[in-house]
């Protein structure tokens, strides 16, 4: 099933990726099979990432959700999978393989959802206004 995203969500995800890659140097490209490819300064592929929109500020974003379908797609690439939640005031990110979560079935989404409570693996970057 093809999903279409609003221009607002695409802009927000791109802003989150800009903040993420600018912190470490490098760049990103939209991927066909996943959301984003993360490239180092030389343009070499170093990671894949998935950006999830959170309707909250960082402080109230927990537990952080992602569908099991999106999560599996990301980790199947095995090249440094990174999850990024785009919050109203910044981003929360972590390496997917280091997280511990709880899985619950969501009838509305017809999919299982992994929920991540706050843990030491999460890093934060606030947007500069």
C-alpha cells in the first residue's frame, strides 16, 4: 500500500534530518526503500534512518512509538539503523539496535507498535529558533 505524506510532514522530516546530519557532518538522501540514507562527508553511505513525527515537545513525547513494519524494514538493512523522532521543539534519536521496547497491537493501524520508554540510549537536539 502506498502512503502519501503531507508537504508539512515531509518538510518537518527534512528539517529533522538537517539538524541530525549537521550535528555530525555529512548529508542525507531520500531512500526508495526506507526514509533516508545518511552519508559521511565523503558521500559514503554510513547509516539508514527512519523519521517518526511526534505531535509533542521532547519532554512529553514518551513513550516513543514506531510500527513494527517500519522498524523491521529499517533494521533489515543492518547498516547502523537510526531512529529519529521529530518533536515540536527538537529531535530524539538513537541507534535502533540499542533500544528496549514494548510491543502492542494497534487496531487503528492494523499493525503492531513498539513503544520505547525513556532510556539512556536516547539523545536529544533542540531546534535553535
